[in-house]
C-alpha cells in the first residue's frame, strides 16, 4: 500500500471597514486591531478549504546488507 501526505488548508475571511487616509494606513490599522484581538475570526467566517496531496517517497530498502 502506498502512503500519501495530505495537507488540509482551511480559509477564514472577515471584512472590516477602516477609516484612513490611504490604503496602507488602513492595512496597518487593521493589522494592529487584529493583533490586539479586536477581530475574532472563527468558524462563522469559513470561506473554503483546499486539499493538497503528494505521495510519500520512501528510500529503497537495501537488500542483503548488514548493519555494523
């Protein structure tokens, strides 16, 4: 049987309105508010999921060699 590594990525999304002079200032303000815990993003903000699969590569077994 082969083995696969599956990475599950969940995406959460929340829109907020920020008053600022520039987009950069708005981004900084939103970032600071998020770090301060003003925005709680949880399962209610679910925006999607992706699955990425790759096969686990195994080293070929060495036949007939003994460990020393």
